[in-house]
């Protein structure tokens, strides 16, 4: 979500985090460790490192630790193929970012083998450090970063604290449902949706299509929806936050192009960094994005 189209707010104070020096060789970790500098798991943010590292290993082996908002199994937003291809023509209805699984359904997820981390020093920071890692046979290997990313205009929210319109970026570990952009698929391996002028994201918590992509030719996108046909969304990916679409807990959380300002809750990168990252991500490797305060 990007600010400036319908939400007024006051003076923004931002604190830039210093960039770490780039390493001449990728950093490797022992099997079972977390990538360095990642935020703690949201379920246990105050555990000692030794404890949550063990939890992180268990969660990774089970393919991710959702904070109750990760994308469940079997939802339309699931990545469907490792081959780059445009999505089929949209059906005449809203496209969901996920449905809650049926009671008792606990299908195992594949192990996470690609991980994006977005880490800030404090909840008030509107800049963060983004790294991307792949799981190798001997541990995690950094592929991209450290890069400076922009956050919501009020920084990260503590786990579970995100609310609609608060200008904050949610903390947690999230799935990646699909990618989107202004033109044809530029080589992404994820399911891809090309943006049209009639496409919106419904952020009206009273709407039946709350937190869904809506084709306004066929369904109402709710009151005061988020337009998708804007330059910031020329390339981006959906972050699987609030896939249960609980009213008021926040919507339209993406990783997208930086247009020089803080966001209404999304994470942004410059195009020279965002595009290689999106092309690298492979649904066959069950990637996740983990965000929060270290």
C-alpha cells in the first residue's frame, strides 16, 4: 500500500540505518542456525537466542512459522509453478489472497529453502535492512543484501499489532502468494498478474472482498479502495499477511518499487534491487519473508 492518494498525515521523521559493508564472500551458517540479523520469531520475541534459534530450525523444517496470518494450504494465492509464465485470464470475481484452512486440516508445507529477512533496529524506524538467503547443504547462504528498504511511515508494528490505516508494517513470517506488475511477466517464476486500470485492492474492512484483488468490472472493490494501476506497483509481490481476511487487521501489504517515500505499510526497494530479487525467488523452494525488529 502506498500513501498520498487518500490518507492525510503529518510530518514524517525518518531515521536511516547505516548500511553494513558488503562481504566479499557470502556468509555461511551452520545447519540449523538462522541467517544473521534476522528478527526473532513473533510467537516468542523475548526468548534468548539459543531458544528461538532452535524454534526457528523446527519451524523452517516444517516450512515456516506463521503468526496466524501466513497463507494457508490450498488457497488461490499459492505459487503454482517454477516456470515463468503469465497468469491465466482473471475470472470475473475477486481474487483472494487466501482462505482459512478447514478445521483439522494440517497438510505439511515443504521446507523453506529461500528466505527474505527485513530487519529494523526499533519499531519507530522507517528504514530497514533487507537480506535474501538460500538454504545450502551446509547452512544458509546470503544471495542478496544487505540492502536498505523502506517501511511504513510509522515503522514496524509489534507482532499481532497491525491495524488497517495505521501506517505500519506488520511483523512476522509470511508466505508469498503471487507477483504482479504493469506489463507482461518480465521473467518471474511465481504466478503473475498483470495490472489493468480497473484493478483495485479492497481495503474496506466492511466489504466482503476485504484484502483481495478485485476486478472492478465484475465486483465492487469496497469503499475508497487501493488502486493497483500506479507506478509504485509496476513490479511487486504480495506478502501473505492477513490471508484469513480478518476485518480491520490490515490489507494490501506488498514488496514493491520504492518511489522515494515511506509507505502506508508495505516494504519497498529500488528497481535495481527489487527485480533481481523477484526473478530469483522460486516457488519450488517454498520462499518466505520474515520481517520485524531484531
